[in-house]
C-alpha cells in the first residue's frame, strides 16, 4: 500500500492512525491547528509548573502496551510508568474520606469495614467485570461499527441482559452503602454518561479500576503524546503544526485534499481526527452525512470547567487523584444531562501530580488541576469561572481541613469557550458522545463517509467511544479499514 494520506488533527486517535498507516507503507502527513500536538491532551507550563491540560488518568495499561507492541516496541522504550498507591481518595464529608488501594484485596477489606458482607460481593462483582473486560477488549472494541452483528458472539449472547440493565441497577442490587455505591458508579463517568443510563456490561470499567489499577506516566499524559509523536516520526510521518484546515476538497464526490492556511494540499485519502461535527462543516452541505438536527439530538458527554493552580506550599490530606463527592451526585448529574444548567453544588475532581512526580512543580510547591463536569453548550464567562473557583477552593479548605487561598501563586482556567476555540468542539464538549446503549458501536457516527469517497473519520465521537484508550483503538480501527480497502 503506497498512498498519500492527510490526517487532520493530532490527538491520540490521529497519531495512532498515523503510526499504523505509515507502517503499512503510506506517505502520511498530519496537520494540527495548534502550536503543539496532542489535541485535547496538551501541556500547560508556567513559572516552573506543568499541567496536563486534558486527560490525567492512565487506565487500561494493557491497551497502551498493545499499541506499542504492534510496532515491535514497548511502553518502557518511551516512558516510565508508576502504579499509584493509593490509586485515589474519595471525600464524602469534612475529614471523611475513603482510600482506594492499589490492589483488590485491600479494597475489599476497606469495603468490608464499611458494609459487612461487601468484600465477598465485591470480589464476585469484579470477577464478572473482568470477564466483561476480556470480552470487550478481545471481541468488541476493535470492531469498525459497520454492523450490529459485530456485537454478536457466544459470550455476548449469554450476557444480552447486561445491555438492557444499567450499572446503577447492578451495583445497587449488591450493595446498600451509598459511599460504596458512589465509588463503584464512578468509573463509568469516563464513558460520559450517568450510571443509570450506562449498560451494566460496562462494569468492565470497574475491573480497569480495581483490577488493573491506576498508573502515572512520568511527566504526565503529555509524555504519552510525545512518545507516540516520536514513534510516528520514526515511521516517517510528517507532522505540521500551526496548520488550520478550513476545507476538505471534494471533486466528483471524492476527497482530493484540504485547504490549510489558505493553501491547497492534495492526497489520495483524507482522515479527520478533528471533532466529527466540525470535520463535516469542512464539507459542502450536500456532502455531509449528518445534519444539525442529528447532532442536536445526540447525548453528549459533559464538558468541563478546569482550573490549573500553582501553590507555594505542599498541600495536606490529598492524593495524586482526589474525588470530592461531598454533594449529592444525582442532583449534579441531572444538571449535566437533563436540565443542562450550571450546577448549584457540583462534585469535582482534583489532581495533585506533584505529589508523585517532581516534574510538575518546583520544590516545596504543589501543582493542582481541578475539574468540574458541566453540560456542554452553557454560557461561559470569566465571572462564572471565578464564582466556581471560589466555591471549590472554599470546599477544599473545609473538606481537607487546611488553608490554601493565601498560598495560590496563579490560576489558569479552561472551559467551554476554550474547547470551541482550540478544538472546534461541538458545544464545547470535552469527551465526545456519551456511551449509552443507543450510541454504542454501530449506532455511533461512522468512520467512513457514505457520501464522499476516500474520506474517513476517527476519534472519540466515533467507535469505540470517549477516553484515551478508546481513542488509541479508534486510530487502529480506521487504519485497518483504510488498509483493507486500499491495499
């Protein structure tokens, strides 16, 4: 296979696809509108502090290893991994937290101390989740989403009921303590949907959590982007930054190239890893597969209000990953998915990577990222951002029993307007389409255009879904389809 291929965007999915397509003998060029590669997974550096702008969790390490193995490489050839212990902590009330260990037996003991009999129930639940994980990774997530038959195999047939019950139902059937329930419902939030709307088959995320553990790549998630960028260049991929694509060129219903920085570039195949909705806006209306009405009806995963904060001291009573569930989850979820308003009492997540890795902050100081999930499409102003920063900092002080306001060196914020400006993100969404039953597998937007020949799509709005490991997989899926059709 020897085709000239242009890839729009340089997130995980695009870089993954670039590697596979280059390995197959193609001439691959990646065009990225921003100054650095990575898409949503870029890095912010300021005054000696560093922050992962986007994803901060490293789950499903086997998927990353499998990716590099496909090129005769190992993760350790490019970056260093550390398993976090504890994996994370969850605050429920002032000075009341649950620590999630780095192994199942310790977690089971923690649960048993909270709810008698829960340890054995947890082991059974995680065993089932592990079976689902194996099926998902080996039989399902690497499928192109062309047909519902992709989901039909001996293992999924006997689990068909798990697609019509929810995570919330399965967890609440086994456990009674609300704190345990919240911890077990938490991992599916990575899929961008409420636990009450997520099929129980997705319990495989609980195995990713308790079974495989939470890891940290030294220098953060951007180190993974840099690793894949290095691999891509080793394979001969050309990467062009500050390259804003404004048009996909189509002639006789066939993709011929792109217009980038007011210059036309031609190729045999066009692959867009940019936001799917935006990618179709680069086409004439008659060449688009999906209408505005289609996109408006879709259930999107949340957007986020993020704060990147430098502190002039080390913080107490927090872990690398710390969840603050000190307000009602149900009310916040309703504000994200149903009423779609700014939350009154939001849950939030905080990452303090400098606890683990000195790269992130100067000695004696702390780098922190705070994330509040919000509905996409909300009004985004500096006044609103300031209001919510005050809310979470006040709660952080109260919940962790320490004073931090006077120790803030700087605060940088990132929200809906930034997602739109930097990534052309539909309504400023952060994670793509929610992984609910009606938006799973073959029901997601297609990786191949039905209207324009030689035009393909990848990323979190298509198969298999949101998250970093699925994005790596998405790049492989679309590459295999292109290689099969053009070899």
